[in-house]
RNA sequence: GGCCCCGUGGUGUAGCGGUCUAACAUGCCUCCCUGUCACGGAGGAGAUCGGCGGUUCGAAUCCGCUCGGGGUCGCCA
C-alpha cells in the first residue's frame, strides 16, 4: 500500500480518464443494484463514485460486503460516466472509478448515528463519538474554514510586519478578572500557577522589549460558567503595537477582518467600519454590543410626554427617569405584545406600553390618557405608519435601555428582519474606564486595569472616576462581541493613579504588578492592542449558533470532555507528589 | 445558585389519560434487482416511553422529586 500513489477522492477528474488511480477512504454510501454496485467513497477532499462490475468478480464480491464507514483501498481505472448519468452535485460527478482491486483496511461497525448526513443528533452523543461527528460534512467544513481563517490571519499580520511570539501558559495568578484554573507546583509545595486568561501583561512587556508589533493565536483559560459562546479554554487572536493611537489599532484590525472575510468567505467588508460611542450604543440600541443587521432603533420620547398626566409615565419622569420606545413596522398581535412584555419585565421594566397606529389616530388601552398633542408627537417622533405598533418603557434610563434592547432583539427574528449571510461590523468606542460592581458595589476596571483614560477626562479621575472614559474599544459583529482592546498606560505614575482608583494600594500594586511598574521605568513605548475570540469569529463566519461547532473537541456545559471523561478523579499518588490533600465534600454537594 | 426548554427502538421524530400489544422516517438483518447517486422492491428484528414515587379503575401522556443534556441570568478584569 503505497500512499505516494494515493489520489484524493474529491480530486478525480476527466483528465485522469483511462489511467489507474489508488483511492483510500471511507464508504460513504452503497447502492447495490443486484448486478452493478456503486459506492460513494469519501475522504477529506470529497466524494467519488466507485463502480463494481460483476465482470471483475473478485472486486464485485468484495464490494457487496462493504459497510458504511469501513475504510478501503480501491484500485482501478477512471472512466467517463455514460451520457445522462453524470452527477452535477459532485465535483467528481463526470467520472467514476471502476474497481479492479479492493482492500478492506478496517471494517466498521454501524455507527451510533448517521455519518453520511448532517441531520440533528443529540449533542452529548456527538461529543462522545466526536471522531465520527468530525467526519460529517458540517464539522469537516467548519474545521477547514477555521484553518483557512487562521492562515489568512497569519498571512495578513505577517505582511503587516507583526511577529508571532509565544507567551507562557503557566503564569502567576492575579486576583482580577475571571476565576483562574490553578496548577499546583510540585517543586514548590504550597505554590500554584494559574493558566493564562490572556497574554495581556506579557504582550505589554514585549512592547517594552521593543518587539514593536506582536501577535499570537493563543489558547486562554477561564474557569467560569459556560455559554453558547464561552468555553473554559478558547482561542484568541491577540495583538499589540507600539507607538500607536486608537485609529492605528482599529485600522489594522478592520483591514485584518476585511482580508479574512474576502479570503475565506469572498465577502467584502466595507472599511472603515462604522463607529459608535458606548453612550450612543446604549441610547439607540440599549446594549453595548448592538446588532446592526436591522433597525428598530430606540427613540427618546421623554420630551413628548414631559407634561403628561398618564400616571405611569408621570412617575417615571418625575423621579428622573425616561420614556423611550421602539416603532415596530408591523401590526403585531396581542400574543406577541405579551411575549415582548415578558422580555421587558425580565430586564426589570414594570411593563410595556403599546399603541397600534391606525389611519386616523391610535388604538390602545391607554390612548385615552394622552392628549392629542402627545399622540401627534408620538407619531412624529417614531414615524409610525398605519398598521405599525409602538412599544414604550418608562423607567430609569438604564432599565429602559436594557428592556428595550431586549425587546428589540426579541422582535427582530419574528419580524424576519435578520437576513442570512449579512455581516454588520461596528466599533463601540469610548467605554467607561471604571464600573461599579453590581454585587459588591466596588469600583472595578471596565476593561482591565492597564487601560489608558482619555486625556480630556483626566481631571475627573479622582473626583468622579465613574465618569472617566477610557481609550478602549470593542468590535461587535451581528450583536456578538468579538473582542476588545485599548491604548494602554505606559507611565508608572499614571498606572498608579488608576490602581488607586481601583482601590489597589501602592504596596498591593508593587507586590502584584511590581514587574510591570518596574518595566515602565526602563523606557516603555506608548502602546495599544486588541484581542478577539477566534472561536466566535469562526462561529459567525460558519453561520453556527455555538462555538462548540467550530472546536474539534469542546467541553459541555459542565466543562466536561465527554469522550475522554475529563476531568477525572485525582490519583492519590499524584496528590501526594503535589503535597495536596482533598477536603471532605460538604454533605449537600452531590 | 435562579429561571426556561428537552429526554419515546441505533438515529431523528409523532403520540400528550383508555382505541399504545406505542406510530412514522431512516439505519440494521435477509431476499430480489446491471446505471444508481437520499437507488428501488419484498420481508424481518429492534423501544416496558431517562429514573423513582404519587394521582387514577387505567399513565408515554397528569403531579412531585430526581438524573442527564441544552439555553439564559448571575459570573466572564
């Protein structure tokens, strides 16, 4: 069996007609006509039809016994298919291979689910037999798409003068950020490494080291609960540049996306990608990662109802709140309104006001509470046409934004406003530097503690830190946050001021980040960068709903890898070596 | 931890108080078939309906608990 003579299944063409080929692959499907037998033979390159004619008795006999997913070797000449029997669905459809010799290399049991079709199969089962699942066209296509994407990224960044440099995975744990995966040290008992959540600090130090333009396609680890777009280990495209401002970073990133979208999907991404400030995103779309594939913009209606006597609006406005609404360009029924009301309530709104626009006025249970002027204003502000519906929330600005942001998202699908293959990129800029933690009430870094404040907001740093805006930006695609970046602090005194704002004392900062502050005292260039989730990018490019569909061996919601059954119970011998002892489990746990 | 959805032959679904001795498609097994390509035809095997408990004369179907999976909120500097 000489693999050098192998012809990939999907590459057989009319040029090879008459010459013998050696095919190696999996039996995709068998069609036994009694005399003639046809087999679709599959490998990564595609599918080719193999013909078993009774004239070649030995091969024909072997062909009759072949089962789906068995691995075989076939030798024989390429033939032109008889006129009228070509298959336009296959790249190899003009020809077929006439089997003269067949080797059964591995006989397959019937697989637990159909490998030769892409129908729905329980995900747990797919993951347990992932090696079979990866044979199916959907996953094979996704993994190859992912490869082409990482290659396009490397090609582009190399061309732009970036150097790919690996950084440590076993690093010092820092308290900020997500929960760390810890790795105990054998050589230093009682000490632990953390698996890197990102190469953030190392890449900044590479800038201090004069590497100028760095990137890395890098695995990152975060021990948090799973989501459709979150895995405990995921891959980032991480990059950092010296002597740059926001526009330089955004420019490289958007040209990078334009390049890979063109290379991989043959889709043009218009550049520059539009920008919207964080504050404007919240006002117009209710979220900091707006989906711009559809309109349904949130309208500010507070002025129209400034003197309203409608009690619910009155109370909201009097206590400093707002009235905002969305025009829904269709007559949605009571059931749909009810569903949207539930969506709004889930975000803390007390309810959802709604009016049906009619040729001469409005129809709604609450119309009677409003003056003609208010209703005219409503029509003008929303541009509502007859048969449209306007929904509104009166509440604190944050609640109204969140509620209408959710309503907007929930309404778009049923209204048929989301078209397949539509990619709407948008930069969200001017993020706040700090935010207040919902549960502890402490001030934390909105992005990370190394993000530079905007110079014009520096006077607010000590007095009103929550109003300080950062030189930070997110890239959003179709309502999914792809990644974020910022211009970093490169001055030790500024870094210390921001640490102060975060309640990190000088001693704390020296202990945890002394190496960084130290480095900044030896000639640190101004620098900034970006990182995005490669899995999410591939997911969106592949039209998938979860990143598990673009990861070869993902983990489930319990962070288990069900094929190998990881994690597994700790071996006492390993624990002894590490100087570790397990605590007894609390009785209520499992 | 909260909320929501889903567990029925190998796979995917239907059935949602009695007619279920559980249906359909596909896969599997046997036989027929020389131009199929989701080949076709005939026949066959295969599920006590995730588990436990309850309601009921009667439960796949209703209720409770539980196990497993997924989505989401919290969390993700």
